[in-house]
């Protein structure tokens, strides 16, 4: 198409699914250069975010599963990731802009783009876990596990492919972080995804302390400033509730679970501004525990929730009706997270080839064991 302007070609091409774009790179060097261009990668990501396209649910338990968000009709085992090993659980500690942080052990971590199947193994450090940023992915981890030791935080940068340790935690946060380490790090297979990335920061709700109760605050770690700060909670009236954090419509969302009879859904429309917390609606169902708000429906008339570690449900605020979603192939228990397909690159350009080599090696070892 020599007579068609390049920007027109890009505008048309950007509307295709990521998997199609990966195949288009084989058409010519010109197409490869266009699709690999950082501006095109950003344009494709913004198109997906603005249109709600190219999304999937990732179900997490012992294995990882993907479910097309538009249909929600089948769960497929993600057996193509670099840390996959049959009958060995892999944790997905978070997903942002198409990149997933995977962990088998503390020394076996990898960033993985599940759409392009490119990956990058993290250098080994005596650390534990967690997330990343869009342009230059970063992983924030708690280094210290022992409550008797001074907790430290390590930050990994993909750009430099290295770790660095930060200063010790502020006094107001240190006690929560060290005492309730598992709440921050995602230690259990069924961690209900309490870690939330929004406003270029990671967020946690401190668990209740038997002596002082639950503080009315949200702990955040800014990936731009490398500092901890507090985010105010909404002004809910009742004293006893279990709060879960989510992202809904690109905003910080708080689910205030009464557990006895209802759940209130709040949205922080302007990040960091306490007065911008807006009450959206109440889900009135006895004994219900909503762990996460996943997404709005295409018509914006329903919200998809993760409920009780075992199911996803649509809720219609106007009709006040809940509709369960049955996903064939899904595990009996799971945590769910909304993920977006993207072309966001990783510095390891040979990741795909290395992935195929490791996969073939594992298959050969499996065949040898069967012969024995």
C-alpha cells in the first residue's frame, strides 16, 4: 500500500487484536517497525483501555487460566508461560498493561506478556515480591520476613535489570507491614488480590489489630516517588466492615463488606482527594462477601464482581439483581483479575525463543520419566 499514508495504516491496524498484530509483524520489515514502535504500542494500549476491547479474566489457583471477557464461556489453562510445570503451582502476583508477574519460588520470578508470549526472568535476590509500572516495569518487594527484623523494601527496574533497596519504612506503617507480611506479599494461593495498582501507586488495606482495631486509612506506595503515603478511606457510617480494594473504570474502588447483610460500593473519582469518594450503590444480600469489582459491562449497566473465592457474578444496580456466571473449565476455587492484552515489550528480545527451548526441554524430560 505505497500510496496510503503511514498514519492512516496505523490508525486502521491499531484496531486489530494483539495476536493478529503479532502475526502482522511477519508481513514485512516496514510493518514490524511500525508495530514495534513505542508510539504504536502506546496507541494500541490506549485504544484497548478506551474501548474496553482485548480484555480477559485471569483465574488464579494452583494453575493459571484465561477467560475471554466478552464471552466468559470457557477457561483455558495458561500452559505457555515460562514458569509452567505440570502439577506445580505458579502464582500470578499482579497484571498491569498486559504484563504479568509470575512466581514459583522467591528465586524464580518472571515478567510475562501473555499476548506476545515474551518474558524476562528477574535476577535472583534474597527477596519476596510484587508489582510493576507501565513504561519501565518495576517490581516492589518486601525483603524482610522476620517480624523481629527491620523490614526493608526492594525495587526492581527492568530498564537497568537490577534491584535496589530503599530506606526503612515509616514508623506508622512499619508495624502493619512486618506483622501482617502475608497481607502485602500475597503469600497464600488464594490471596484475594488485595494489592491494587492505580494512580501510579500500589495500595493495601491494613488488617485489623486485636488491640487498636482497624485504622481508617489505605497504605500506598508510589512507584514514581518510591515513598509510602496514606490514602483516606471513604466515610462509611458503620464501625465494623471488611474493606476490599479494586479498580473500577480506572478509579480506586472500595468494597465495604458488612458480611451480615450488605456491601457498599464506593469510588474515588479524583485520586487522593478524600472528598471525591462517591457512594455508588449497595448490594443487599445476607452473608455475601464481594472480594473484588472486576469491570463494568459493555453497556455499563452491570458490574462484574468476584464473590467468595469461588465465582464471578454480574450485579445490576438498578434492578438490584445478581446473575451468576458459570465458566466451564474454571477451578472450584479461584481469585480473578481483569487483564488487558498489549504489545508492551520486555527487554529480553530472545524471550520467545528461550520459552520454546525451555518448553521443549521440559517435554523431553517428561518423556524420559515416562519411559523409566
